[in-house]
C-alpha cells in the first residue's frame, strides 16, 4: 500500500514543523551533493530556519558561486533590457512610419489629389479646413504688413527728429560763424571786418558820404611828338 499524498501547507505544530524541517533539510543537502558529483554541476544551497539558523552547502566555494550568480543575473538583465529596448524602438519606428504615411496621404488630398475615395462629408470637412488655413495665412500676412508699416513709421519719426536736430545745430553754428566773421562797430560808426588777410585788417566806413572827383585824362606818350610837330609848323614864316 502506497504512501498517502501530503498536503503542502504550513505545519502548525512546532515540534512536527521542526522535525519535518530537519528531515527535508538533510534530504535537500544530500540531493544537492549528489547533483554536484553526478552531473559535475556547481551547486550552492543556503537555508535559514524559522529560528534564523543558517545552513549552507556548496560544491566548490559559496562566495564564487554567489559572484557567478550575480554576474549571470546582471547579464541576463541587460540582455532582457536590450531585447525590450529593441522591441520598443521597433514599435516606435512602425508607428512613425504609419504617421508619415497618413501625413503624406493627407497632404496629397489637400493638394487636390487622390480624392476619389472620399465622401461628400469628408470633402466638405476638407474644404472647411482649407478655408480656415487660408484665413490664418491672410491674418498672419496682414499682421506682418502692419508690423513693417509701424517699424517704418518709427524709423521715419527718428529720421525726422534727427533732421530737425541737425538743422538746429547747423543754424547755431552758422550764427556763431557770423559772429566770428563780422566784428562790432567802432564809436565813429565804422564797421570793422573780422577777416584778416596777410595779418592786415581792412576798415570800411559804410555810413560815410561818397565823394566823387573828376580827373583830367592823361595823355599817352605817343601823342606828344605829333602836337609838337604841329606847333612847329605853325611857327615857320
């Protein structure tokens, strides 16, 4: 008669639980040892009891087995991450290709191509979208024109202000030059000229009366012999 099947669950009785732990622990360690010897495997077993007692077994060295385990686990994790990352980017690339295809199809339809498969409602929706886009383009263009006009107006105002300042400056410099170029009047009423030529000053009385005097014409030297000849002829008997 065979052994009955045991239900795998926690044993409530402390004594029975401790006895079962000892038996199965020894059996597990025995099986681990046999596995390492028969199959030339590197086996390590670590057991903690309910009372925090440590039981371990290693075919070679527990530290080297743990290091090998950690390294293998890290490589497996990296490989899993690489595989998952590759799958992620593959999904992203497929989604982007689909979006590009949809955008290209939409662009061709906006240009008036490939409209045979669209219904009347879809065509009306596309027409509304085109009108809204055209309205937005016109508003943007008008706004740019207004900005340029405002900028040119500001530049014109600045140029006008600079022109006024230059005119005032030129007028002021002209007045200063006039003051330097013409001297003040002397006590007799004569106006003194401020410009000097060869370190000489010319004085001119602008209010003095002008006196005119007639002068006898001077005779040229070639007329004298002729008159003497005539007088000589008259004195002959």
